[in-house]
């Protein structure tokens, strides 16, 4: 029941994110006079739709994304312009253009997307990712400003005791054998749930204080006072020598004292001030960019899982189904309390929106970033035309062409159709790969427990 609830909650949040992304495109498009014929959340068969004005609003069966359909995404073919693509591809491009132009009805000319200025085109195309950014920021501020940031501080209460430890480089340590319990903690008589009050004559209020004394006292007997069953008990403990990595080094070691215990953790949440949250946002942006940069490697990990039977990497690529299953796992597990579950689910949805924002800005068609790149190229061409016209004393129109003798300047995105198909094909294949892996060998956050 909790698993299904977690999946549904996350699926609802994801659908809302997709819906708002498309609203981010649609609202400025309509504001600028572009005719929007469809607003759809999801892909595949239509489950529900309703028409209002020029626009059909609907919900489709597969919640893998969404789209709006704007008329005039590609301009008419320029007279006398010859395609640089081979004949077969050039024919496909013109077929695509013909289908796109067929959507334009009489009187729709001024409402075509390609007629917008480059600046307005960028506003429309950045509207979707901007909504994902806003969702991410709202969730992040709520997460750290209201719920708080989780902290895990070591307590001074003994949790577990190692039965056997040996001096560094001893024969027993090399062999890994342990015939008799001999750890300093066992020999001193320490017990789980003992609370360390003092060590070596120094009061202990934080475990870091005890760690420092222990590490600086290899081979030296220390008096340890612990609180046990309502009274203080004095013990004598002698840390053994142990090799420890020097801070900041992966190979350099030094001798440090060790007594063979672990202590409990104090888990709590602390809200962050408004001036502290930007630091968290910056760290998460950095992590998001790193995740995006390592995506090919993560896909390789999924490939090895699917085709070579390798274990699924918890940090590997994951699809919509896999993320939904994570939501179910988080809701169902008994290893987290309610506050931890809420934090994890909100954080997961915030992270998805951050990655959607970054991913959609990649300058590749059919992604939003590809259309933004096209608008930037168009703006550069118009600017260059204006500079050239000024240098020759020619009047310049608002679209970068001469007024009125020269034609208007538009970037013909239809010429990028082969690239668009190639990118879309790769994205579809990657989606199918992660979908299969998420169903057959899903990421398991908590092992079998």
C-alpha cells in the first residue's frame, strides 16, 4: 500500500512538472500571438482531451514528456535556395516542410512561430525549462527552509564493539585471524549503551573530543569514565596502534590509536536561513552538471547490466519508471522515519526538475536548447545584415532585411531535420534501454530489506 502511494505521489508530481513545463512554452507563445493547436501531457494514445478556442488540451497514456503544437515552426522554402543535403534527405526535408505548412490555414500567416523575432522565440523556448527551474527552486527552498537540512552527529554512546583488533602490521592482522576477543574495548569492559563521560581526565561532550584523545594515545593507558545503568563507572583502556590515512591523502598513512568501537548517531533537521540556501543550490547545480556530463558513462553501466548481467549501479542512469519505483521504495521502507521519507521524496522530485532544466538547455534539436541556438544564429545573421546595411547606407527592416527590397532573414530549422531525427532516435533508444532495465533489474535503494 505504501509502495503504491509513493509511486502515485511521485507520478503526480512528475505529471505536474511536465504540465507546467508545457505551460511555460504555451503562455508566452499565445502572448506573442502564435497559434497553439495542441497542449498535451504525455505521449501515445489520447486518454482525454477538450478543445478551447484554437487549442486542444489533453492527457495521453505515456507520461514520458509532453508537447505543444505551434503552427509555422518552419518557414516556407526560400526561392532559389538549394539544400546541401543529399537528394533523399532533401526530399524528406521538403516533405516535412509541406506537412508543417499544411497546418497553416488562411489568415494564420501573422500567427506563425517562425515570424517571431529571435528574442521572442527564445522566450517561448526557454519558458519550459524555466518552469522546471522555478519548480526546483520552490521545492528546494521549502525543503531546506521549512523541513531543514539533515544532520548526522556522532553521539558519545557506544553502539557496537569489535571483538578483535591487532596492532598495525602484526601477523594476526595480516592473516585476519581472531582466536580470542582482545580489542581494547573488550579488555576494558566497555558495553553497548555505555555513555562516555570523560577520557584521560578530559570531559567528553562531543565524540570528536574522544577521537582526538584516542588517536593521540596509541599504547598509553587512559582512564575512561562511562555512565552505565544510572551510575558512573571508571575503566582503563589502552588504544592499540592502527594505520590511518592522513587527511586529504589517498595513500599516505600515520600511526593512530584505536579502541574498536562505534558510537551511535544523533539524527536531526536544521532549517537554513535564506542566505544559506543559495550555497545548497550552487552545490546541487554543480552535481547536476557533473551528472549530465557523466551520462554516457552511466548509460554504459546500464548497458552492461542489461546485456552482460552486471549488477545495477545505484548511481547509474535511470528512467521515469525507475524513478517512480524509487518513490515507492522510499515510501515503503521502515529504515526511514516520516520526515526522512518526505525529505527524500521532495528532494527526488526537485532533482528531476533540475536535471530536466539542464538537459533541455543542451543545444540539440529537438530539445528546447536546439531551438534557442537557432534563434541565436538568426539574431546574429540579422545583426550582421544590419551592420552591412549601415555600412552601405541601405535601409534595414525590422527582420534584418533591407526595407523593403531584401527578403526577411529566418533560420530554416527544417534543414536540421536529419540531425533532429538522429538525436530523437538516440533519445528513444536510451529511453527504451533504461525502461527495460528499470523493469527487469531495477535500482534497489535498500537491498533486500
